[in-house]
C-alpha cells in the first residue's frame, strides 16, 4: 500500500502558485476590455476636460456680479449671447453680463461660474434676472478637474470595471494592452463515467466535472477548453494531456482519484520532459489526493474525481493560479466576496488538516446571517447546490463550536 | 421655462419595472448554460446515483462482520474478488467475505459498507485483515442519496451556477430551456461629444457613456448593442431609436440632458405609436432627468448625459428591468453584493429626494470598514473610478451623520 510522500499544506501550495509569472499582454479594442486586466499603468496624457465646462443649463457669469442676489432682490444681467454646444464661444462676458449656456458647454471668456436656469427669469430678449448668488467655479467642471494630465489613474494589474472603461474613453484609449486570458484544458477520466448525452449503463454515472470545472474557469475570467472524457487508459490519457499542453497553460484532469489510477496519473505527468512533480497530496479536506506537476510556466493538475472535491480544489488552487497568470494585482481587496455569519452547529475537524465545510446562509433578523453546515459526502453534487459558500477550519483547529463567528467564502 | 410633470419616486419607478413580463425561453446546450436563467423547474427524472456506489478505495463487506474489529484485533476476511469500474459486479459478498472495490465502484450484492484501504492488511492472495469497524452505509453513496427522483432541484428563474450545471449533468440534461438574454441598444447623443478614436476639438469631449453603459449591461448578463454616437439632431436620433427598437428590448439614450434636448427626446419617444410616457423625471440624485417610455414589452430610456448619472441610473433602473426580463427570481438574496460600513463624514441630503453617494471603502482593523464619501460633481467619471460602491440616503432623510452605519452597494 502506497502512502503520500511530502503532503503539502494549503499555504505551501499557494506559495508555489505565486511563483508562476503572468502571461504576456495583448492589445484589445476598448469595447472588448471589460473584465480584462490592465497590462500597463494608465497614465493620463491630457487633462479631462481640456477646458472649463458648464455642468448645468443656465447663464455663465462673473461670480462676483451675483453676490447679494436673492429671491427678493434678483440681479439684472445683460444677455450677450448663447454658447453653442461643441464649439468655442466667440462671446466674452464682462461685468453685469451673462451668456446662455447648456450642460457641457464651454465657458466663455470672462465667466467663472454658472447660475442654474431654475434661478433665471427672462425680462426681455436682452436681459435676465438671476436670483441666486454663485461662487467662482460653481456649476463648472474646471479644466483637469476630472483627470489631471500625467496622473497615474489605474495601476497595471487592475481588473477593468465599467467606470474604468469610461476613464479610458475620456482619454481616447481606443486600444489598450491587457494580459492574455489563461486557457485551461479540462479532462475527465474514469471507466465508470459516461458522457452527459448517454444513458449510463449499470454501475456507471454521467460526467459532472467537465461542466462544473469549465463553468468555474469561466467565472474566473479564463478560457476553458473541454477535452472531454477519457477512459482509465494511460496511453489515451497521456495523449489528452499532450493535447492540453499544446493549447493551454493549465491542464486539469479530474477523476482517477483511486490509488491505482492516481499513481499512473503521476507517471503520465512525469513522462513529459522537464515536468517537476511539486504536489502529491495536500493536507486539506476535501481535496487530499490533489497532484500538480510544473512544466516551465505550464502546470498539470490531478484533481480528485468526487464532484465536490473537484470544485473545492479548483476554487482553492486553480483560481489563485489563474489570477496570477492573468497579471492580477493580488493585493486588491475583493469587497463582498465573503460574508460574516454565525455557525449553527459544532463542526469537528482534525488537527493538521485544513477543512472546507459547505454551508448555506439564512437571514437572521437584524443579526449576522446563520451559516448552516450542509452535511454530506464529497461525492454528492447536490450538497454544493444547496450551499451558498464554504467556511474554513484552520490546520491547527480541531473544529468550530456552534455559535462561532465564521467568514463564509461565497460561491461566484 | 418647463418644469417636470409628475416626478416619480424611485419606488414608483421600480414598481413600473416589475410589470414587464419575462422574455421567452430558448434551448441551449449544457456547456453554454453557465450564468443563464433556468426556464422551467428542474425536476429529477431518476435517482442519482442509480445504484449504491463506494465513495472510497477499500473492501466491500457486510458491516456487521466488522463489529468489534480494531487495531489490536483485526477481523480476517476471505477476498472473493474485485469490483471492476463501470460494470455490475458478478460476485456476491457473504458472511466473513470481502470484495476489493475502488472509489465509484458499484457495491456487490450482499455488501452494505466499505472499509477503507488504509485499514486493510493483505494476508495472502485470498485473505485480508480489516482493523476498523464500519456502520451499514459507511463509505457508500446510496442509490438516490445525491438526488432522489421526482424532487424539484432548482426552481424556474434560478441563475445557473457551476454546481447547478453539475446536477444538470448528473441527470443527463444535455440541453435545457433558459430565458433569452435581453438585448439593450445604446445610443450616445450630444453635439459636444466625439467618438473615442477622434481628437476632440475645442469645446468637445469624448464619448464615455457608450463604454460604461455597455460594460454595465454585460455585467448584468444582458447583451449590449452599441449604436454609437448621434448628434443633437431629432431626425437622426429618431432613426437610431427605431433601429434600436428593431434589435433590442431596451433602448438607452444617454446625453441630451439639457432642457431643450430633453424635450425633443420626449417628442421622439412619443412619435412611436403605442409609446406611453411613464417617467419624466425622478426624485433622485443623481438621475433626476431620467425619462422612460413603454411600448408593449419594450422600453425607451432617456438617461442623463453626465457620466456618473448615466451609470447610477443604469444600475438603479435598468439593472432590475433586465433581471425582470431575464426571468430572474427577484426574491433571491444576493449574498455579498453589499457591505456594512461606517460613514466617515456628515453627508447632507434633501427631504423628498433619494440620494446615491459614491464611497470608497477602507479597512478598519477588526471593525467594520470605513465608507469614505468620494465628493465631486456628477460629470466626473474619475469619482466613479475612485469609488467602490454607493450608499443610499432615503427619500425622507435629510442626510446621514458621521459614524452612521451604512450599507454599501458594491460595484460589480
């Protein structure tokens, strides 16, 4: 009977993952840059806006001329013209003068503020009463107020949100460098597994992991390549792994977690030149039989076959690996991906093993939500469907007591 | 000077949105069903698994024969054969007998539990010592234990997560009905706006909203159709809206938020037969000039032109509309999309108006994170880039005091 050599802790595995360098960058059009990772620091090469702009409909004036104006005592202004949208006003605003202006219009020379149209009463063609004083700069977006030239606006490694595309648009970045998306080849194995479209004969079950793992990979903003199902046949499995290495940075095999099969998975991994077996068992539950071999900047992973174990190890190890390959800034705080909750029952664990427990969340009036453990074997995909997330029991803890505050790592 | 008629509250607008029916369903392949919305209740039409399966490598036995076995007193069993993966075992396990079995193997007749290989010591070809007692059902996944036939597993309207695809796979649903994704046509308008690829002349700025709004629409799992930039020209704008109505369920025009332009946006909306102007101003900041016209199950939206206002109103109104059109179960709790925080300064507001304030979050030791208001006019996209989310000040509140607990609605 074989035993695991050099079982790694979760922390050691994460440490290995951090040593993979990011992929190269590529250029994409701005409209395709949503949820991509910025490949260079974004530095503003011009002011935004490049001129003083009105932020309201109203009248451009010299602020000092409005001082003392009010509901009961409006100030009378001579209207010297109108600012047309998208053009440089030719008019100049002098003392006691006002120019009609629209939101986004360029402030005419002489003016330093805008009185909103709501506080204006037209006296005749050439005159307007303004009943509200404004300070210099009021209702105006000053040149460079949104973005000042030469400022670093977004750091390399930043995941681009909708508003980030907005600032890139404002600066005219119609193309930009982003990190390439990692590709992940996915292989399911096991003689007892049949494709989803087939009726499983006696003793067989359908392939679950191809679907759960590829959907997870997509949710991590990487590209799954489904290589399908391969029987417990070393030659065919090696062929599938070779195909994965041709097309992807990461190859996942799930299944074959029985001791015998696991051994030939290791042999297959070792059969590639320069393959370095780094992980052969992890002190984690579920997920103990995880295997990883590194080939330069590529990696081969043997994930457990059980549906829950495959998903948990994918989240625990493959997700941070893909963040690393994507060039993501790993220090960024992911606000909202966890929820504080209160555990509703005792959960035992074993010293020297890190445990991940499925929990579902339930509202609890005004208090913290309840984290209710979803019990069940790691072969039961239904337990993941019932759960909202996972809680962690540390390597040195022997369990968590009912009533303990816990941090729930949310799915998605 | 025109004033708004019938300004609506945010609650009234959301009420109107809830009256839109969901789109029709379509059939997609399982591998394309991630992040789609289930179009029918998922009912299990068979047990999963359809037979008792081992969840470990080891020996299948009659549990009662192991009672009393232990480290010091192993029980001796006759090995009657091996269960091959993916096939029905022909062997039968009688009293004092054991069959070698692998993870996922079908339990042979007679056996009701599995002793893990770690507790087995081979004596010779035909005999094994087992040093751990097991209960009936131990290390076995019983028929129907994962999913029992006829059970409703996932309700219609459920957003499919990776694990949900797993259970669909287990049941052999290689194709399934999901709601069609809503399509959203996006138009930017304003004579002062130029396309991103162009150098803005004096008095002009680049189109931001096309990019921020289409990235938001994608993040809401709907399909943006970018119709580009149209000048302040009623005929051309009407043509773009008509094109949008041909291709999409929702048409967004942003810009043209100055009073004059806003008026002809309403005229354009009204020029379509059966168009019903439902919203002409909302008591919200930013976002007051929002307009909406309904045409059957389609809707035309006039969003404010300011970059921040366009994004906030899109999140506030278009996001729930798209959830509604997508068939989403609106009662589902979105765990983790908000964060509790403490406000770091007084924020004034106005009674009778619902305010949305940009905030950035900062860690605060072991306490709740700090919500720091990001001040700045609603024309400054940089304020959205600096922010992590929004806080809401209710219709009847006149502001929030420094130190107040607040709920932050996170971006993404």
